[in-house]
C-alpha cells in the first residue's frame, strides 16, 4: 500500500534541483524539435489553470505551475503572464521576468536561435514606469505592448543576431524595431494579441494587471531544470502535421456543448513533418472535439475521447 501511494505522489509532483516540489508537469512533447515551449490553459470547476514548459536544445526541461503566473480574468477574459526567469537568459537587474505565454513561446525561440550573448533590457513594464518613459521622452505613447507583457527589448547583439531575428519575425507575426539614441536595442512585440487587445482591455484593466504584477517578487525566482526522470503520461495522444513555415501549433479542446475546455499552444516549429504527444489529464472524462490551428490557419478537427 505504501508503495502504491508513493507512486501516485511521484506522478503528481515533479522535483526541481533545489528540492522544491513543482506541480508543473510534462503535458506536451515534441521529440523532433531541439527547442520548444508550450502553454496549457484549462478550465476546471469555474477556475482557470495555467502551465508552461520549456525544453531547451541540451535536453533540459523546465516546468512552470500556476504559482509562476500572474492572472487577470475580469470580463470573462483570461489573460496570464508567466515567469520566464530561466538560467539560459540574461536580464538586466531591474527587468520584470513576466510576459504573456503566447509571446514567450516566440521570444524564447528567437533568443535560442541567436545564442546567449544578448541581454534583455526591458520586458513587462508597470504603468507608472510607462508614465516615466513618456515624461522623459523615451516613448510617445501612453499605452505600450510592454505594459501587457507583449514586448521585450534586447541589447548587446551582433549584426548576425539582427539578421537571424529579422528572418523569422514575419512568419511569427512579431514586430521588429531597432531604435535608441546612441544605445541601440531591438524591440520585439507580439502583434497577434496586441492588435486585438484594445477590444478586451481598458486603462483600468491594465492597472489591475500591473497591480497584480507588483504583488509578485521581482526579479522572480529563477527556474531550475527538472532533475528527476519524468514519468510517462497517464493519458496521452499523438498528432502529426506538416508545416511549410515557422509557426505555433494551437490545440483547442471543445466540450460537447461547444465550450472551450482547454487550449494548448506549442512551438516554434520549423518547416517539416512533426509528431507531437500531448497529455489529456487536464480534461474531465467525456467526448471532445479537437480543433487544430497552425499560426492563423485552421488545419483539422477530430473527435477525441477522455476515459
């Protein structure tokens, strides 16, 4: 009996190298990609749950649980920010480590592609900091994608770094802007969410999001890679697809009433054929429709059963 209980506990807890129990788990796998990250958002008993994972090109896996997120969920619109304080990234001391997961997937991919010589000089910006930037003439707008965790700036990059980033941004719908007065930096922002955000958020909503962020410790606690072998998923399914440009895979799980039960985004996938594995432990037993998207394109719909 003790052994059975121990196995159950190990299936639930994944331990990081600092000995702290991490309730994140490996809900997604893409073994043919050297580097990828994934975000899972699902609804359970009226609450929203977020998980994020990263597998880097050395095979290390980082799992993030709900405690690693800041959430804003007013008006029925769920808006998460995730801590990306990974040891393979370099931050200036005063930089917030929280960004939107959608942007994180793309930004981490771009940073991995240019090596580890760059430094992140700006990311999630609090509302009062934006006013300071405006007053000092560093910006000419009151509302910036930085305030919503949809942008980050990098410095100390090379011309080859610049060229590598510029070759990817259009496919990922990332805005590229190089600017600065004697101190050039690259500004990257996620247009996919930013161009639709004003219909969902107003100034008050942004302030609430910023206030929630201020309640987090910044800099946030740095993530450690999982050191234990991750146990096999209890319920997992495979999906194969072909893509002809860099992009993000999105899986949307609809219940029998057509309501969204969960969304899973993963990437970035380079052109080619891919087979991915996703864990369905987050779904309640029943029948679902899985709708599959790649970037903005709908590519498939198929029924799945959760036992």
